[in-house]
């Protein structure tokens, strides 16, 4: 038309972007006459904007994709630009086209595919997060049970310590009570030996008295010859014999009185001995109870030592040193369980916060997509209304 081999052209558009700032987009092109056809190619394009200070800022097509920049500045998708805002007059009747084509147009305008895909991603992410949350809840429940068990273990440990202290104190009290009882029993045993000796002596004297009486009777019966001495000598012999008999009777009475006294003491000591034996029986019963408590304690220690893999408590006797070692091990295990529980709880709380943030972000994204869809729908409806008019 211009009778030129090469013709250059330029198109400019001034508009307001989504933030209300003025923008100017400029596209340049050149048409070259070839032998059989005209070849058209696009030159550099430029977008010019004014910043907050009123200064111009430009960006050309070498630095950015102008099509994408226009979509960003206008705040609408490419299908909206092509099919609604900058729709060519020849293509403006596309709302009356066939169902399949119409559906493709509307899907492109409303970004239905992206919206459905985003919803599907949100649904999958929610399912994954729900599964993770469920797993964390199970872990928390397990940790809670573990914590409760640790608390029960600590309570049992305190009870054991209290029972052991009470048992040890009971043993000390029993020892303190047994010492005077043993001394008393020793005294009773010594006194019993003395009484036995006296009783033996009394029995011996009684036997001697009987023998003397028997001998005297036999002698009296066997006397064939009367005493040939004077009466004075007989009286003297008789007085001496009576003195001996009286002395023996006095000695016998003394021993009998001593025997009665010793019998009373023996009865008293027997009563004390019976009371002491009852006390000893009671103390032995307490000692047996203490031994049972020790056996239960040892069984408890072996059970938890096997459960928590404490070495050195399998079959050997539980001495005081091993008991102290068990207490140290169980306290260390308890502290470790508490620390692990705290760390896991903090980790789960952090993960739960992260999940909540992701859910909030996805919810915001969903809201934005719904708002964009509504805006696009309103624009399409408006454009269709204008086309019909």
C-alpha cells in the first residue's frame, strides 16, 4: 500500500493496573515485502509505569515476558483477555458456539481445571495431614500411657522406699527390744541353774535325812546291848546327837525356805519368760513380714529391671548396694522418659502448628481462587450482556 519494501508500525495502550497506577504498553512490529509474501515480525515491546514518587519505570520484552506482565498488571487471566476484554469482533459470538467448544472456553476463563486441581491437592493434603495428625495423636496417647506408667512407677518407688525405711526401722526397733529380753533370758537361765542346784541339794539332803532316820530306826531296832556308860555320858551323846539332828533340821528348813523363795522366783521368772517368748514370737512374726516385704521388693525390682533391661538384678540377691543402684537406674530411666515425652510433645506441637499454618494458607488460596472465579464470572456475564446489547 505504501509502496515501501519495509513498513514499521507501533501500537500503544494506556490503562490502569490493579493498584490504580497508570501504565502504558507499547508494541512495535515490522512488515517486510518478500518475493511472494509479506513477512511480519515483532520488535521489542516496552511497558512504562510511574512509581510512588511519580518517576517513570520501564521494562522491555528482553527483560520480561510482556504477555505475563500484562496479565499481572490487569489482574486477569490470559483467557479472559483473549475471549472477553480483547475479544475480536469476529469471535465475539463464541458464547453461541457448540457445547464442547463453549465448555472449553468457560473452563479456560474460570480456570476450572486449575481450581479443581487445587481443590484435589487441598483434599489430598488434608487427608495426608489428617493421617499424620492421627498418627501423632496415637503417639501422644502412647506417650501419655508411658508417662502414666512412669508416674505409677515413681509412686511405687516412693512406696517401696517408705516401706523399706519402715521395715528397717522396725528391724532396728526389734533389735533394741530383743537386747534387754535376751539379757533377761540369760539372767533367768542363770537363776534357773541356781534354783536347779538348790533343788538338787535339797533332794540330796532329804535323801540323807531319810537315810539317817532309817539308819536311826534300824539302829534302834538292832540295839541289843544297852549303853554301858554313865548317864552323863549318855546324856552328852544324846545331846550331841540331838544337836546334830537339830542342826540338820535347821539346815533342811533353811534349804526348804530357800527352795520356796526360789520356787516363787522361778514362777515369776517363768511368767516373765512366757511373756518374753510371746514378745519374741510377735517380733519373729514381724521379722517374717519384713522378710516377705523384702521378697516382694526384690521381685518388683527384678520385674522392672528385666522390663527396662537393667543389668545385674537377674538371679543374685538384692543387697543394699544393688537396691541403691536400682533406685539410681530407675530415677535415670524416669528422667529420660520425662525428657523424651517433653521433646516429643514439643515436636508434635511444632508440627501441629506447621500443619495449621499450611491449612490456613490453603484455605486462603482457596478463598482467593473462589474470589477470582467470581470476578471472572461477573466479567464474562458483563461482556456477554454488552455483546447482546
